[in-house]
């Protein structure tokens, strides 16, 4: 099913509405299940951090369906850096992009960069489209535990502490996205 039509799926639209109202949802990504919320809602982000037992200083990934969703951040980059992004997206690369003051501290953590990814997973992209822009994307697992690869594992970790679990399955990738610094090109994960 093409990702553009997924955003019209009633369950995906419902999950997007839940996030718009401050809720936390679980959804499949390329390799693992993710937890997501509205990145501009500090309370929702705080819930995710609490569920994961993750310190805010580590920062979070923002996931989108299209590079244009990150326009305020990528349009100010030089053409070589923009081309690097375009050549790898959509796909399994998360780039650390200079954030300046455009991104709230509760998303970028202690860093001057923000982690961005344009997903090629149709359900994750559909969720971002239905939401209307980038969403938080962090693995659905408590700190120190293996990443959830099924909806059942998500339920085991978080029981009824989530507002919605979308339908679907993870993509065929064995590992979560690679994380690279955009300016240096250095691979961090």
C-alpha cells in the first residue's frame, strides 16, 4: 500500500488525532517499533521520556514523510549538505542537523543538533502525513531493554500506558537507522 494512501487509513488518522491531543502512540518503523508524539508538546515528550526511563539530555529523533517537512531546518543549509540529505532519504539514515534555536531543548537535548529522518516505512510515513508534519520517533523499549519488534512486545513493555498502538509490522531491516553527523559525515551508530 503506498504511504500516501496509508495516511487515509482510519486507524492511522485516529493515532494522528491522539498525538494532536497530546497522546503517545506506538507505531512500526523500518526495523523496530517506535513511540511517537507531537514534538511541540513538552508534556507528551515528557511522558515518552518517563516511559522509556530516558534522560532528556540524550535528545530524540524527529521523523517525517518528506524532506519538505523539515524545511525550516534544511532550507538554511548549504547546497552540498542538502544534497547529502536528499541522496539518503527516504531511508534508514538519521542525520544530526544543526538546530540553533529552532528546535526546543526537550527534543534536541543537550546538543546543538537535532536528529532527523525521512522514513521509507509506509505506516510511519502515513502517520506523519496524517499528523501534518514531523513526529517524535524513539524506540519502543525501556532503557536497557531490547527494542520492541512486535506490537505484542510493545504491550508487554508499556501495558496500558500508551494512548494508541497502530496496526502494522516493522519493515525488513535488521538494525535501527544509522545515525550520522551531517556536517562531518561521521557515523555515530
